[in-house]
């Protein structure tokens, strides 16, 4: 009974801390500084290179090198390709962080974002961080886990699509508001 309690207590504390952090964020949204630079760089940049990373880490390539080249060449190829995969992973991390900043800006501009969305963003951030660290540790240990790398890239792509959709909706709302304001102003009504 106490062993279960010892395992359960830290999980509850972590979840409560995440909830408190997400609720704090929704109350202090106006205190956040708008980062408009992330709006200029919307989209996913590194996840589009995933097929090239797949090819570079293909077991068939390593088998071919092992049968047609020296052991030294194989070691060098593994090392260089692992380095490329780590650079790709760093790029994915940068894309994810940029998309999270964009989500923060969208949350500031959208009246519909509440504590639930903030909690989802915090949870997604924790999931990504955990998976990122696992993939990075695997690559550093020499384990090339393409499915985990795929899952990480997919998370970034999904977040990018969600942000593109949110930006489109915000743009449509702004266009409707501008149209309504100009039509009211054109009729001689004071909207201020």
C-alpha cells in the first residue's frame, strides 16, 4: 500500500503543478510579450526532411557499406549519419519551440482560448520534451530509432497544421470585423 502511494504521490504533484502553471498562464495572458517574429516563420521547416533522414539511416545502406567498404568507412558513415540525425532532431526541437511561441501569440489574440487549451499546450510540451530526450539519448547511444523519430516529426507537423488553422480562423475573424466596422462607419454610425 505504501509503495503504491510513494509512486502515486509524485505523479499527482506533477499533474497539479502543470495544472497550476496552465491556469496561471491563462490569467496573466496580457502580461505576455507578443512575439510577432514567430508569425513570420509559421509552418514546419525541418519535418519536411524526414524522408531524407530515413534514407540516411536506412539499414540497407549500412548493409551495403558493410559488404562493399571497409569497417572504418562503415564506422565513419554511422558517425556522420548519426550527427546529421542529431542536427535534424535539433531542428525539429527549434520548430516545436517556435510553434509553441506562435500558439502563445494565438492564445493572446483569441478570446476562445481558456485553461483547457493552456493545459493541452503544457501537456503537449511535456510529451514532446520527453520523446525528444528519448530519441536524442538513443541517437547518442548509437540506436537509430526511426519510429520514434517519425512520431516526433509527426507531433511537430500536427502542431504546425493546428497553428496554420488557428491563424486562418483569426484572419477570417479579423476580416469580418474590419468589414463590419467599415460598413457601420460608411453608414455614418460611430463605432468608437
